[in-house]
């Protein structure tokens, strides 16, 4: 087992990509990293890809390590099976146990947004803050809560799952809302995930292209992003009203849109139940790597 603790290995199982990172156990220095497309729709394929990634970095470094994995869902405390995953092929599966058997070692799993939040609250953009709300704006919408650098874990393992609350203060054109894979309609995720922004623009145009078009002055793209910003402001205002975090960190692909950090704080004051809003909205220090880094630190 001493050999296995010489590295900290983290895996981020995303909706579109699966990434592995290997950190030195003592210093936390990054030693290796690999990224491949996610094996969508295949449970066995997902296990195989994760195993191959881990074996690859361990073979490259000639060392083995502990394994932490961030998944787009969580393990139900009641059943021990995956729930609430937008990577729906994981739902109802004992993913942690199956992966542990495949790797022949213990594995720790956490929600990918929790991993992102842990990384940014520990030594990232939220380091030193009393409380941090970490946000994932990607294929899905998730969140995690950290207080004094520690993840908040509730009895239902859903702390921070703001993406499956209804969009607050909806306009008439937003009702009854879009259908969500969770079985409800009008979830925040159906308005703020990357595919939602793309649907709003139409024509199969990727979200990054919509952002580029808006930057170049395209009126339609600007309208889409303005609507997105107002919806994000409303959704985050509801979080501030309940949790009142000192820092909110945006992750996921849409967390790279720089205008969100300027515009959303200008909008959310209308919805926050306060005379002023001092919550900071910040970009992640480690960008797209925060989730996989947080997974590696699950064994700390």
C-alpha cells in the first residue's frame, strides 16, 4: 500500500471528456495529465476508459497512487448506487464498487462540482474565504458548497444541486420551461447548461461560436447572451439568498466567458434580498483543471 500512496490520482468524468491527473503526494506538484473523449452511453466503456487512463499515467511515472473520481452525479447514501447523473448511463450503478474492483484498490467518489469547489476553496480562487459556492456551467449545471475549506455534505448527498431547482422569477416566455432529464420542467440546468444556450440561438451553432459572434457585434448572439446573463443572475441570487457565500467561482465551459464576471454582478442586486451585494464572482484559478485536481485531493 505504501507504493500506492506515492501519488494522488484524480479523474474527472465529464459529459464530453474524461481527464486524469497525477500529483505528487507530498508536494501536490502535477506530474502527469491525460484527457480523452468520454465513452458516452456505455457503462462498461466508462470503466475501461478510466482504468486505461490511470494505468497510463502510473505506467508513465512508474508509480501508483490513491484514486479519487469526480462524477456528474453522486452516490446515494441509501442505495449505494449512482443518482442524479446527467451521464444517465451511470444511474443505478455501483460505480465506486465496480471501479474499485477493476482497479483492485479503494476509490473515493464525489460529485464533479464538489471536486471543483474543493480545489478552488483549498488553494484556488476562493482560498481563504469563509464560504465558497462552486458552479459548473457545462454539459449540465451543478454546484458545491465549502465552508472553511471543507465540503458541505448533507444527509441526502445533494448539497449545492441548484441546477435542479426551478429558474427563479421566470418571465412568461420562460414558462412552463423545458423538459429536464430529471423528469421536471423549468430546471435551472435547462436554461444555463451549454446545450441550452445553443438551443436558444438555434441552428446547431456551438456555444463558443455564439460568444464569438456576440463579441463581433451580432445582434442575435448578443440577445442570447444577455438573456443568459439575466437568468444566471437570477439563479445565483437565489443561492445568495439562501447560503450567502463570500465567493462564487464559475467553472465548466461557460465559466470561460469573461463578460459574465462583469455583467452578472450588475444584475443580481435586483433579486438579492439585501441593500448591497458584496459576494465576489470570480473565475477559477485552475480553470478546467479544478475538477480533476479536487478529485485527486479527495484522499487528503
